[in-house]
C-alpha cells in the first residue's frame, strides 16, 4: 500500500455522479496576528493505492496523527477498504483545531509502523491585527 499524494485544504468534495474530487484552497501556510489561534474547518485528503501483494477486499486500519511541531493535537483511526478497487480516497473533515505555536502542523498517515504520507503546513505569526473604519 502506498499514498499517491496527500494534502490539507479548506474543502474537498467528492461528486457522487462523476466520481471526481474537487479540492478548494489547499493549505500550505496559516498566519495569524496572535497565537494560539483556531482553524474552524480543514479537510485532510489522501489518495491511496493498494500494493500488488495486498488484498483489495480486506479492511486496513490506518492512523492519522496531527502535530504542532512535536505536540500531538489530534489522533484519528481510519478503516480503509478498497472494495476490490486499486485506489481509495480518504477524506477526513477536521472541525475546530487549535494551533498553539508557530512552526508547522504536520499530518502523518500510518499503517501500523509504516508511514504512508506526511503533509506539513507552515504556521506563521504576523504583526498585530489592524482595524480600519470604512463606513464613511
């Protein structure tokens, strides 16, 4: 089993009629005027391909770990079943993730002791928030 690619975005839609996936606003950096800050919604997407020695009709237990630098923010177990197909799409919606520190947030997908993919988002602290009155 191997990951073709993985990413994190603001939105991922799987069209049931065409079986196409649309990815909206891929995240490679998040910035805020102060830390910690809160990300209301993000979606982890991975396209995974079955290995020639793996069984496509068997279920596989995967693990997604989200870390801010070395601190674990979230751990989620996934059940993967290829249903006789060569590839599988994993879409994981993450609602409400607090980011405590600058550096990066990494999303690591593993199968047992085997790391299938890792995707990182840079976390940057910007200057102070600004306010401008535009009512006049």
